[in-house]
């Protein structure tokens, strides 16, 4: 399996690579290109034999206390490749990047009823924390 961190030059191919995996709507190539120009944006794509099998995206955040953290926003594995190590590989690479960029923590949030995700994150040593989430639509 190959895990690649994409950059702005990869925006066109990223749109195609993520097309069958991204389930939250359509991908805006121009918006993705803009995000990939930001060095703190992290987009990883997993491939097996050239076929995209999953992705992870997040952002390295500078905190007011001087620390940095990686906030993972989305990790998705194509249905045909679940439970084959893709999610584990993506998480390990994201955490490696976080450490190499000086981050002291990695955070993510998932729904409590997402049993596959909860099992993955716990198998990787993640610690659950109590929180209440809120969201606003700015559109």
C-alpha cells in the first residue's frame, strides 16, 4: 500500500482519486487546489496497485499556548477495502506527519454510533474524551 501526502500540484488528480471514496458531496477542484496550497492542510491518499482505497484530511493548527496540534476532519476508506489496514496506515502516517511538524497532539471526533471508526481509533491507542459538539451553517 502506498500513502501519499498531496500538494497543490496534485489537485486535479486528487479530485479524480477521491471521487469514488468521498461520500459527503461533490469535490470542488478549485477549492481543493486552494486548500492544498496551505502547508498546514494535510491530505493523504492511500492506493493499492494504483487504485485509490482511502483518504484522510486534516489541518495542523497553531495554538495560542505555542503548541501545535493536528485536527483530523475526515478519514474514509472505500467499502471494498475496509478492514484491510487502510485506515490504520492513514492514521499512522497522519500521526507521523504531526510529530514531524512539531504537533503535540492529534485530535478527531466521530459519531458515537460509528462502531468501525471507534474500534479503529481505540486499536491505535486513542483515548475517548467527553465533549458536546455544535455546528453552524455559514452558507
